[in-house]
């Protein structure tokens, strides 16, 4: 018989609050009163007061704190601080959330509980996204555009996210599911559930028809396959499960295999050609404006403000005014100082791995 104490109930509600705090970070609801920020501060303060276990500050902790501190500094020197406030708010809440995780998730049982909650959430969100994709295809069919789904992927907004943002979220979800699989490796029921969730996330990524996402997914699948065939399981079961996985994914992609293959190319369609040319134009423009403020940059959220005058918006040369990658945006908005902090963070991150 399982005994439930006040301590167990308190831990359950703490995990629940941390879980919903992460959901708020993901969906970013309108929070004009900064309620989520105040809540994060209060929650973190309570943990600092009542945490009695020894806690050592790591290099990653210092890097995360420097990220948040530099966002404040960047806002003060920004030529257009208005657009920087939302970024600062998200950064502040993110830093608080990180330290809440660091202080509270100090046992394997707590980590396992939170990872399970997030795995269930990921599965539900993936199902909703697939339903959203079916509605997207149905709308294209109603206007006679269903023969080229990948050509209209810029209209696809799963859960309101841009396609590239959704891909980033989905790839992170793969890591969360893999981590949950490690913690739940002795539970067959959880492993079956995580297998289904993993398949749903992979199909969602493929249905985004994104070259970058497909490349990242290929790296993940290659590494996962190597680890899978190294685990303790009979070779017959491994081969069977591997074939089953490929069959499920292939069956789901049958109606859209041409679109998926087309998305693997880099310059076959007009959209791909304009995307590549637009990224090259953005790269040159970013380098030009980077030299104007190389040390501190233009401030968070000011990438478009800095680069747009050089992108010839009245012509059809540039495909988009978004940064071609995170490094370019980091250089324009945060300068060399931001690069140094980011490099320090990545060094400690890979060192920890």
C-alpha cells in the first residue's frame, strides 16, 4: 500500500506548477501585468529560502545569468527599446525558470516526474498539430492547390507558430522524449507510449517540408539508430521494431512523398531559389550593419530595424527579412559581446555533455 504524506502532495503541486510554468513559456500568452514574471520570482525566492541541500554554481549557471544580465544592458543601449521589452520579459522569465529547475529538480524522482508530464503534453500537442495539418490540406484542396502542399507551407501555422519555430520546438521534443525513455526504461507501458509519441513528432517534422528540419532530423535518427542497436535487446526484436518504424513513417508520407522529396532539394523550386538568394542577401546586409556596432549590437528585437534598409524591400530580391540563422541575428542584435557569452555557454554545454 502506497502511503501519501503532506510532503508527497507538496512535491506533486511543485512539479505541477513547474510544468505549467513551462507551458506559459512555450505559448507566451498575453501577460500585460507580467503576472508570470512575478510568479517566477516568488517561486524561485521560496525555493532559495527553503532549500537546505548544498548547491554549487556551475559554469552553465553563470552563462545563463550573463545572458539575462546582458539583455538588460542591451535594452538600455538599444536605439529602439520598445521592441526589446518583450524579449527582455521572455529572457527574464526563462532565466528564472531555469534556476527553478536547477534548485528543485535535485533528485532523479523529481526529474522523472516532470519529464513524464512533458512527454504526455508533447504527445497531445503532436496529435493536435497533425489534425491542424489535415485541416490545412483540406483547405488547399478546396481551392485546388492540394497538388503542391509544400509550395504553400508558409501558410501552415501549427498551434499558431511559424513553420521554422514549430520545427525547432519539435526537435527539442525529440530530446525530451529520448530523455524520458531513459528514465522510464524499465516500464514497458511507458516505452510503448513514448514510441508512439516519437513517431507522431517525426511525422510532424516531415510534414513541415523544411530542409533544415529534415537535416536535423536525419542527424537525430542516425544517432538514435546507433544507440538503439547498442541496447540490450535481441537482434530479431531490434530489426522488427526498426522495420515497423520505417513502415509507419512511409505509410504516413505516401500522399505527400513528392512534396517531401521536393523539400530535400536546395534550388529546384522558385520558392527555394528565392529563399536561398534572400538568405545570401540577408547575410551580406547583416555583415554590413554588424560593422556599424560590432561590440554591443543594435539590441534585442532590432534585427529588422538594422537590416531592412539594405534589403531592397521594393524589389523581389529578398525572400524574407528574418535572420537567416541564429548566429547572424545574435551578431547584429548583441554584437561581439553576445558572441562571447554564447561561445562560453556552448563550451560549458558540450563540456558538460
